[in-house]
C-alpha cells in the first residue's frame, strides 16, 4: 500500500520561507509524476508545482520564481521550497503522486501553510 505524507507546514511572516517535504512509502518509483497542490478556504484545489520523471518542472504563474520543486528519487522524497511567501499563499498544501501509465493517484493528508504577520 502506498502512502504519501507531507510535512513542513507552519506559520511564517510575509517574505519568509518554508520547505515542505513529501515522503512516499511503498512502490513509488521515479516514473511517478509528483505534484504539489494547494487549497485555500472557499477555493478550489489548484496545482502549484509539478515534476515529472525526467526532471522537468512546471509551476503555477502565481508562484513561478518563488517556489522550487525538487525530488530525491533514491529517498522517495519530494520537496517544495517556498520563498518570498505572501498572505495569498496561505492554504493547505497537498502532495500528489501520479503514475502516467496505470493512471494511479495517491494523495497525502495535507499540511497547513499560513502566511501572516
């Protein structure tokens, strides 16, 4: 059974930084596409950043230049480095694993990020 677990959320002041971590246990190979999504109160869940098996990355326009997604396939870890945080980045952040051939999805339980002074 695959489990995806996020950590690293918390309260940070505007302009600050946080690094989220995602641990994938079980059979998560490097072929999986790994994403970070977020959902703010009253809003739909949105894609923040994606990294595919070849290492290519994509970002939402709202975070481009401030957030960086990376992965350590040997450790089954995915990270989201968030810099220059803004109050509008406040949300629950979810890690998502997707197998491009079997179309299998796995979601973590989410970690809260609050940007406030």
